[in-house]
C-alpha cells in the first residue's frame, strides 16, 4: 500500500499506507449551504499563531485529506486539494462535489499551483513541514491544525472541525455534523449490544507489502479508530503500544499470534493499492493457521473509509463494523 499518513513515528511511517439525491425542498437546499456573514474573524490555530480574516473564507485550499473532508462536510467546496485522486479513492464518505485543482502531494504541495488559485485561506496540519508552512503563509493566511493526538483523537477531530467552521462561517453545519456523529456512536453501541457483541475482543489493522513480506500496523486504543471502537463497546485486543500522535504500532504476521483466539479482526484496503491480507498472506502458513482466520472472523471493511478522517468517515466506519460483526456472529 502507499504511504498514507504523514508525521507518524519512524516505525509507523515504515508501514503507512488512506446518498443518492433525488428531490429536496428549497428549505433543505438552503440548509445544506454554509451561512457566512461578512465580518472579520480572528482565530488562534494549533501552533498558537493568530490568524485574521476580513470575512469568512470561501476560497479554501486543503493540504491534508482530513481537513478536506471537514470542508466538504461543512459545505465548503475546496478550490485546491492535495492528491485529488488519492482522496477520491480513500475518502468516499465525503465525496468532492466540485473539481478542485490538484495541488500536489500531501507532503509537498506545489506553492506555484496554490498561489495561482489566489485562496483566502489555506488549511494545513502539523504534519506539514515548518518550511512548507512558512512558504504557504506568504501566499495566504494558513490555519494549521494538529494532525493527531493519541490522548484524545475524537476530541481533536471535533476541535479541528470547529476551528475550520469558525474560519468559514459554518458553525451550524459543524454542530449538525457532531450531533450526527454522536447519534451514530450511540446507535452502533446499541446494535452491538443487542447482538450480544458488547465487550467482543476486536483488532483493527492495515498492512503494507514489500518484497513479498507483509507488515501489519495495529490501531491501538490511542488511534482514532481505536477510540471509536471503545465508544461502541468493543475491547481493543492489541497489546502493543502505539505512538504518541496516531496511536499506531508496528508488527508482522507472527505478531498476530498474540491476539486472542476469539478476536474479530477487521481491516481496510483499497483496490487502488491492493489487499495485503487476502493477497499477500494467501499462502502464508502462519496467517492461515491463526484461530480467528480459520474461524472466518476476518473482515475487509468497505473501501473508501479514511482511517484518519472526520465525523463522516468515522460514522461510515461504525456502520461498516456493525454490519461486519453482526453478519457472522
């Protein structure tokens, strides 16, 4: 798989890989659109930098996929997006409604491309290098948000959404998104409990294949997905320690032997980058001999759920996990 996360620890980096509308009333259409009052806005971003905007931003560039998802969620169509093709493949919970300019990679955005867009705001994360952020600030105000925090990923996710909403005058949309996410967590927890699955040992991971060797990346309770798992009543079965930012760890197929026999194992892959478990481990004796593999308790969740995304991605993840676990109890 491709490297999908920036700014993880060296060990994590070695493994890093990413409703049909018919009719709507006029009232519904209006509610979907951000309401922006033209008044000056002053914000303090994650780095302590104060940003002043003459009015809510409308021409916004996003240098990381989670902030792009937030913009889409808030009803703001970004004019520039890093790696549009990658976003389209890995984040289907918040599909782009426009055709933004591809500004380059998430780690190395094109300054010339961004400058040509003449944005009134650039939203970046702390994963982007300080040198790149300095260059971006010469183009337009930069709102820098923290990439991840293993001490509270959901809290950070909603804080980031709120900060972007303040900058774009879309606080009502942010409140609605947070409420919908909380409702999804409650419904997911109830569905698992009703199915007798509360307290089920559960392990989520992704993989990376190189030179015919598959490495596995566990998502501990400190990861965003790990915290969501805790909230819906699952018990994280990973015993390894995650990094301080993303809550991710490193292991190999032999490391999976430390998981309990009754564990339910789920992962997300992508047709664009391949499936390291179904394909890379198809003939691996250790993998095939694992009790949970023999029991058929391995599920590939639907493509396009971004593991480091915002409320929409995490809501899609809850739906996917509930469907997978209740399908084969």
